[in-house]
């Protein structure tokens, strides 16, 4: 009896990070105890005979029985994350492990998983108890042509029926074929190719920059968040318009045509063209940036955040820089005065230092009154 007590108490822990057991059996985790884990594994195997997590739970139960025969005080448990994985899944697993360890005194953990995905949680588990052993369960497959077809069929079904993949695997090609077919019937071959390229480009951009997730997040955004989003969108549209207007003005000049014909003439006419571009666009560019900063300031004001002062200061800097920028454009066009530019910069710096000092003292005073 004394020898048996020297062996550490162990917890055989089976982790299902994407919560297949909860999704497919509706069982709540944590599941603690050999009998409960056996019922859970059986129900999961019946719900989906090809589910690897069922085999992992059976392997954890077998590990529990082997350790028990060796004289260890041992318990077995199953914890699960969430279907979306990520930080929410890891946080849920952490809470479940914490609750198990609060009611079961163990010295270490035997970690059982079916692959590297579940093993991402190992550093989290190690914060509570040392991990004595890690066992990865690898499912054996028959290496045959029939087995390869079965696996291929499984992934095809996932691409067709799983909404996460079907909207790109079926939705985009479907829209592509439909548009291409309609335009071909109308005899517009060139337009059909152009439309196909546009649809593909939009799909790649949406997936590459997670625009679909951004659109989904907009439905859960607070009203103040909409203010910031639409001010940013308006700012981008104004800036694009400014660049277009500036380029149109520059490209219509004889100097631009000369540079296109002889690039080395840029050193002769480049300053003039940059000055013209600034003169045509500086007002719109400043309006575009100002719209974004004003929206951001209003957003922080609604949320009662001190960041509203920083954003207001940025608006002031933008205003103070407007006059020097217009003077720079005139200097590049051969009409401005460097002395006048210098005086504008000095006046702007003086106003900026004064405002920043007042804001700094206001924030300090606020904090001292708390």
C-alpha cells in the first residue's frame, strides 16, 4: 500500500478543440469519469463513425485502464473548445480544465489527442499541472485505391455541403458560369470574358482580405462603430477622387506629354507637375483626411474616451498644415514665396505647442482629481 501511494495521481485528458463532440452529440463538457467518457465516445462514434475524436476518447479510456492496472490513482476526462477554434476555444478549454482540477487532486496530466491541432492547447494546460506524457492517436487507413476514393468523396461532400467552403467552391463558379452564359447568348464575347475576370478578381480580393468576415462583423457592430466605418469609407472615396482629378489635370499638360516622350525631362518639368498636382488636389485630400478624423473624434467622444483629444489635435495639425501645403504648391509652380512659407510654419508650430500644452495639463488635472 505504501509503495502504491508513491505513484503520482494522474488525469488522462482528451481534448477536442473544435467541439465535434458537442456539435454531433449535444453533450456538454467537461465529461469526467470512465463510464461517462465511454458513453460519450460511443454516442460520437454512432453519430459519425468516421470521427477521429471518438477513437481518441476510446484511446484515453484505454490509457486510463492501463495506468490503473499499473497502480496509479487515475481519472479520465474529455474537454472541448468551440467550433470556430481560436482564442474562444482555448479559453473554454482552460476554464474546463480548471474546473476539473478544482474537484480532482492530481499531480500531473497525460495528454491524449488526435493531431497537432489539439496539441496547440498544451501550453495552456501546462499552466495548471505538469504534463507527464503526450499520446497522439493516429488512425490506421488501408492504402488502396478504394480508400483514396472514399477520402476524396468525403472532402467533396464537405466542399458542397459545408457553408464555410460551398459559397466559394460553388457560389463563385456558379455566378461566373451564369454571367458568362447570359453574355455569350447575347453575343457579347468580350464582355463575357471581362465579366468573368471581374467576378474572379472580386472573389479573390474578398477572400484574400477577409472582406466576407468584415461584412459579417458589420451586422454586429455598435452604432458608434458604423460612424467610424462610414467616415473611413467616405474618406477613401474622397481621396480616390482627389487623385483622379489631380492626374487628369497633370496628364493634360504639354509638360506631361514631353516627359512621356522623353523621361529625362522630368528633372526640368517635374517640379511644375508636382506643384500642379498639389494645387488641384490638396483641398480634396485635406477634406478626405478631415472627414476620417472628424468621424474618429465623434466616435471617441460618444465612447467618452480621452482619445478624442488626440484626434482633435490631429485635426488641428491638419488645418495648420493646409496653408503651408498650398504655399509649397505655389512655390513649385514658380509663384510662391519661401519667406511666407517659413512664417506660416512658425505660426503653425507656435499654435500647435500651445494647444498640446493645454491638452496635456487638462489630462493631468483630470487624472489628479480622480
